[in-house]
C-alpha cells in the first residue's frame, strides 16, 4: 500500500465539500439537492465512478467550479468519491444537510474553504480516501477577547441575532 497526499487546488475564498457515495445517480441527486436548497447557487460537482467505465462524472451551474471539481476529482482518483465546489458567496452550512440527506451519500470527509490535503491509499484494486487534513493545528485556546470576537462576528454576518 502506498499513501499519497493530494492537495486540493482552489482559489482561497472557495468552499468545497468532499465526500463518498455509492452510486452513479449521486451526480444528479446532489445537483437537485443543491438547486432545491439555494436558488441560484453556483457550483461544480465531480464524482469518481468506481465501476464500468470508471469516469469522472460531473455537473454544475458554474463553469469555473465544474472545472475545479473535475481537476480535483481526477487528482484524488478514489472510487465513489465526490467533490463539490461552491462559488464565492455560497457556503457549505447552507447545503450540507441537503447533501448528507442524498440517499447515495455515505460519508462527508470535510466542508471547508481552508487549505486541505487528502490522504489517499493506493492499492492494487484502486484508491481510497483515508481522511483529510483541513487547515492548521490549534495554536491555543480562545480567551475572553476571542469569545467576544467570535460572537460579534457571527452576528455581523447574520448567522446569529442580537
């Protein structure tokens, strides 16, 4: 077995969701879940088919996000994995439950805009995702000023009231 580290290539502000599913229908079902959750959402989705032609299947509403999804899915190359890129102004918090509710979705590895690296195992049969490194390690524990900043920030961007 060989373990490879695959960096996710994307512009800094772009969020993505990386997951695993079990059926080619994933492509259309995640697409429908997204457009039904957030009208006008701009995204690109790619899915690594694990049998048959073993193609990277794709869909989306934004050409740049579609290209990012296809490029990163091909680099990861793990069977039945999917990667979904959300264009600026769209966030995983608004679609994550809808994605997880898609019957084919078996697991979500991460939902982030952070620099991320995917740990992939290569064996004779193919490739599989072992896990992800999402961003940096903690540098300490938040203090009172940090708590105040966090609470103010969530209210400033409209996720909390008051």
